[in-house]
């Protein structure tokens, strides 16, 4: 037996994807640039957000470790930094165009 709208089965309704303002990521993580590459930018198919995950100090050198948020063009989280995936995926980050503009001009970190 099919429902009145013609769909098969009685599967669950899809939950709406939660929206995450970029400011939440900005507050919870230290965003860092790498060379001439800004901390937040556009990629071929979306955006990236580079976050600092740790630093190691040895003699006169400091080694920094990074991880990334990778987002689709509409802001949907494709990957989150290790250990943070359950909190951010599924989710859609809002305000990415403004964030790219802010960090491209040297704003932020």
C-alpha cells in the first residue's frame, strides 16, 4: 500500500540541515593563514576554513598543525576537523562569502 502522495514506503521525513553561523566556528577555533593563503577561502567546489589543531616547540622552531573544514558551495559541511565531525556534520555554515572577504583583506587572525 502506498501513501496518498504516491511515495513508496513510509520512511522518515528528512530533517532540515542545521544552520551554523560562521561566527560560531570563528569563536571556537583559532583560524590561521599559511603563507599567502588566507585562513578562509574559496576552493574549486566550495570553501575551506583552516584551523590550528596544535603546536610543537623544539629548540628555536615552532611547528604548527592544521586541519580544515571543507564546505560545499552552499556551505554544507563536507568534512570537519578531526574529532569535531559529530558536532558540525550534517550542517550548513552561513555567512561564508562575508568570511572570505574579511579574511582575504587581512581581517580576523
